[in-house]
């Protein structure tokens, strides 16, 4: 399942669980900085039964939790295709966001501040 959420007027967040994993993939498309931040996090629970040394013969359960994560940041201009960026721009607008127009760092776009 994939969820879309507007973080602010310039950022949309996509959250999903990749098939066959216990992790969560979160991608932030920030149109002000023209960057995609991708975070993959996975939680691992480990349980172990431990026999106590007590004379009552009891046993206990030890629970360990580990959280691992990886993060990457990529500029829009580094992408081979702008199709996903434009789809996320449209989704953000649908959710009430107001992303700025693409800048000259994207192929085929002119930067308005430079008058190109």
C-alpha cells in the first residue's frame, strides 16, 4: 500500500512497504530544494527464551529490537527522467500544495531569475 501526504506547500511524502520486506520506504519530494530524500527503515524484533538460574526452574523471555535505516538524497537534475517528478508535482497540487515551477536545473527549463 502506498500513501501520499502533503508535508507543506513544497513537499510531498510517499510511504510504502516494498513487497517481501518488513521495512518501510519513505520518499520526500521537495520542490523548493528540488531534491528527493529516500529513507528505508526496517525494524527487527528478536526474542529469546532464557532459563533462569533460580531454584524455581523459571524461564524468562528476552526481547531485542533493532532499527536499521538508509538514507539518500538526489537532485531532480540528476534523474534520467522527470516523469516521476511531474507526477509527484501533480499529486502535491491535488493535495492542496503550491510547489514552485521547475527551475533551469531541469532539462529544457529556463530559470526565471536569470531571464533565460
